[in-house]
C-alpha cells in the first residue's frame, strides 16, 4: 500500500494552528494537527482575554476550548504527540514524532509559538515553583494578601500585574526604564491601580529564599547604581518571549531575535512550509493576529497543494 501523504500537517495547536485547521478542513485538505500539550497554547494561560473580537471578556481557557471545538466540528484530527524534527523534501515533507512514528505531508504549517524569557539571575531557577513564576493566572492564587514583585514593562507584565493586584496585598512593578512599553490603555490601568507601585529605572539582580520560599529580591537603580533589598513573597517575570524554533528545519531563515522570517503569506524560505503566530517575525503578537496568520497560511497551503498535486499528476502522465 502506498504510504499516506497528508495534504497538510499543522504543528502547534495555539490560536494560529487551530484557525489553520478550521480553514484547511473547510478547503477539504486532508489535514492533521500535532500538539504536545493542551490545545490553545499560551492563550490557555490568560485569565481574561478582552481583545478578541466578538468577545468583550472571555477566559483564555474557554476561548481555547471554543477554537478546538470549532476545528473538531469540521473533522480536524488533533494528534497529542510531540514533533522532534522536520525533514523537508522535494516530493513531500517528513515530520518525525517522539514515539518514532513519522507523518508525511505536501505542506507543513509551523505554529510552535514560544516560551517566556528568563532573567538568568541568581535564585531564579532554584526558586521556580517556590515563589518564582512566569504565569500569574497559574500561580497568583498562592499569593493572596501577600507582596509580589512583577518584572517587566510590556503588555504581559502590565496585564499580569493588574491580575495579581486583585489577589495580592501589594504589587511592585519593577521596570528598567522610566516609561512602560505596554499599550496606553494598560499603562493607565496600572497607574490607576492603588495596589501597584512602579519602581522605575530598576532591575532585579537576585531572588532570595528562606525555608524553601521566596522572601526578598535585590533591586538596583540603574541611574544611581544604588542597591537595596525588597521583601516579597513572589517574583513574577514577564520580560518577553523566545520563539520555539528547535524543530524549524535548516534552510528556513530566522531574524536576529530568532523569529522565523516569512513573506506576507506566511511562506518560509522552503516551499510548502509556512510559519504562523508568535513563531513568525511580525509587529504584533496577539491572538487575533495568530488566528489571521493561520487563515492566511491554510489558504495559501491549499493553493500550493492543489497546484503541486496537479503538477505531480502531469509528471505521472508523461
Ligand atoms: P515585550 O513587549 O517584549 O516586553 C518585554 C518587557 O520586558 C519590556 O518592557 C522590556 O523592557 C522588559 N525586559 C526585557 N528584557 C529584560 C531584562 N533582561 N530585564 C528587565 N526587563 C526586561 O513582551 P511581552 O510583554 O511579553 O509582550 C509580547 C508581545 O505580546 C507584545 O507584542 C505585546 O504587545 C503582546 N501582548 C499583548 C497583550 C494584549 O494586547 N492584551 C497581552 C500580552 C502580550 P524595555 O521596554 O526596556 O525593552
């Protein structure tokens, strides 16, 4: 029996991958989506999503479920496995899975997202799960009526600081500059929240623990070089994000920050391989943008697969 070749293999079940799945199924592509965790990606971790059109306020986990249910309603197969490598080919691309199996596909959409960046300071790794966290929604509950430090000045730091302010007694937002990178609406909310105190021009240089739990952080003022210890029960780090490029095949171009470079159709440097969502170099990293990427890539992949199959059939006839 000839080996099965999928029209499309989608790697990653975040908003981009699931939207690609919806569009691919509607375009009648024989598609499989491979996701190592739960569908939804980083969206699952968001307590509240307020900027996905059609939903003024929805939990990230609920929105993830809605995306997955929508894709599955069109018959999308979601494989719960990890992809270990991708071997590009002229005839088809081969996707290697952690159980030793392989999948073959005419087209592949990469939607592997990324991971929160680490500060790399003393006490960060040792105290992970003991007061050091990269997810307020996951761990905020443990800091009810306590004091926490949030590090970073972007949208994530602002959103998570606001979330933590609902639970904690006091939130210090430590930012290395004198102005937040976060959007003006989030910046205003942070400024208006009386439980949040912003420590401007400051960096956390160490996280300290006592009896297996975080008890303080060392802070340095980058303008005066003054250092001080600040008592805190938790340190939440939101300083950006590193794209998951471990399985991106050689031959696909990455930019200086490590994001996959594509054209405006999400096409990478290898024919039939597309990159979407937070993995891809682009201006805004938003659920709606990832979903848009997924739709674009699936539509272009459908066009590519159709042309490729027609050309393969012509070659057979000759
Ligand atoms: P980000 O926008 O890259 O912000 C990272 C923040 O961490 C910056 O303020 C940066 O400072 C600071 N930082 C970086 N390295 C640091 C270090 N070593 N020490 C101290 N501070 C450091 O990352 P993000 O907040 O995770 O957001 C990622 C993307 O997702 C953005 O495009 C964002 O708009 C989007 N996002 C949107 C929403 C929303 O709209 N609801 C929510 C979350 C995220 P500098 O400012 O000085 O560089």
